[in-house]
C-alpha cells in the first residue's frame, strides 16, 4: 500500500482530499504545518492556527488517519517572511503564496514526508497532474489547471519542479468547489461549511499593511498625481531597428519626476504601496479615484493617476531576468532567439491573456497582445499552453 502524507490545513479542501485518498486505498497520514509563532512580529490578536490545527485533528480522527503537527516556523520566517520584508523594502511586491508552495509545502514539508516513508505528498489545491511516458520509458509530469475554472490554483504552483511534481498528488483537481463541499457535508466533516482562509499562506487572518509596519518603519513622503497628458508625451514611439529593441522599449518602467505632476497628499512610506493600489491613499477631491501607477522607494514618492483607464497603469511587455526564469517543463525550455505563442497571467484569478515569449541571452520578454494593468515587479508571470502551465518567472 502506497503511503501519502497530506498537508491538513483545517480547511474543507484538504479535508476532502484526505478522504478521497483514503477511499482510493492509500495509507494516509495528516500533517498540520505550524508556520508562525514569532511574538516580536504580531500577526493577529486572534490565534487562527490553533483553531485550524484543532479542526485538522478532528477531521483526521473522523477519517481514522494518524495526525501530527510539524513546526516549520523557523523555515517560514527565514524563507518567506524575511524575503517579503526585503522585497517590499526594495519597492517590489512579492507573492508569499507562490513562495510558500515552492519553499515550504513542496520542499521542507516534502522532505519531512519522505523521512516518514511517504511515497507522495498531497494537498487540497485545485489543479491536476498529467504524466507523459517518453520513448525511453522515463516520465515527464504536467501541471494542469483544475477542472473548476473559478478556483484553478495552478498559478500558485508555478514554481514547482519535475522532481516535486513526481512526488505530488492533487486529489480534488477534477472537482468543483461545490462538489467538494457536498462530499464534506455527506461525510459530516467539521470543515464542510468553513470559509476559505484569506490570509497569508498558512498563517491566517493578517492585514498586510499592519504586518509590514512592524518591520518597515513609517517615513513620510509625497503623493504626486500625474496627468494623462504627461503619459502621452512619454509614450512617443521611436523608430525600432529590431523586435527586441521594440520589446525593450515597451518593457521599460516609466521614469517619473515630481515635476511631472502636482503634490496632492502625503503617505507614510512608499514601500507600503504597490502598483494598481487604490485603498490607503486618503486623497479626496478628485473627479475619479486615484490609483498608484509607480512607487519610488529611494526618493520615497508615490506617483498616482486618476481612474482605472489612466495609461500609466498599463504596460504591454514585461521582462524576466535569466536567473528568475523557471520551467515546469524543462524539455520545452526556449533557447536564445526562439519565441512561443502562449496564454499568460500576471496574478491569480486573472483571465488568461494572449502573449508571446521572446527568449534572449539574459532573460525572457513576455509580450502581451493587449496592454496589462498594474504589471508589478516581484510578482510572478506564468505561461500556459491550453490548460498546462509550462513555466513562470519573477517580473523585473
């Protein structure tokens, strides 16, 4: 009998995943990951991990599977939280959920599972795994979108490797969320009606601004509103000698100066803000709401524009540095001067967008057919062919 260690989070998805594995004849062990107990950085007055851990234990008892809690808080602080603070300090916006999967669930957690003698780890993610048998008998693994288009979580797993996929199972990937809840209700699982968690990966209820303020000190700076006319002036197109020159032009971040607009307010630190953000500016009196179009952490200035259609919010092309390109399918990796038409997204739940990848020596351009709103440094772009996620990279 094959042994599977499942990450039981105390939510409905992992609960049903554990039940399905048991039904399929696996020997299942439930593990709850405790990722936080650093009192110096307070995340919440409540203690959600304790409640989640208790729910996970009750589910394990109901299913008749062994259960234990593993404390990964040291690794989580080093690999996720410290990384987040560094990124925000540099004016980038990291994605902790993608990192948590790469660094914690499918690395530290996977190693613990293998030490317990597991053949696989399993999670309650809405995605699927495909297997291609090659001519020489070896296997190549595919990361496929979940059947529930509304809940597909393949984006969060965009940094997984072939090695990690070879050891992973996604039991609920073929199901929709309502089907998962129905199974949980039928089995009388305590998590059947539990709301989905909205906090940081496996930490729980957390408001990011307050969290950041505990490490990144407030620093008063100016909010500058940039009129659309400045944007149009900055977008006068030069003549391009090559496609790559054109891509480099479109991928370039706009270089704003305070003289490009007028000061409309003050903020408590440019590193607390991200592109496309509307809340937290506290500036009134404009015809349309202000959106952040750029942050300058060195000069501590936030540049804003009025309305969702302000051209400063949009860019057609982004760039990924060579060392931050990751191929889930290394056999399909592009070589220099090669290109590939794909579908891509720059954030979770975004509809897939038509794009073309262009590989050059020091990185990769992702050129969208339609300009994208709030392309943000530090976030991940993921690219697909049909429903298969081929690779991803950190936007630079």
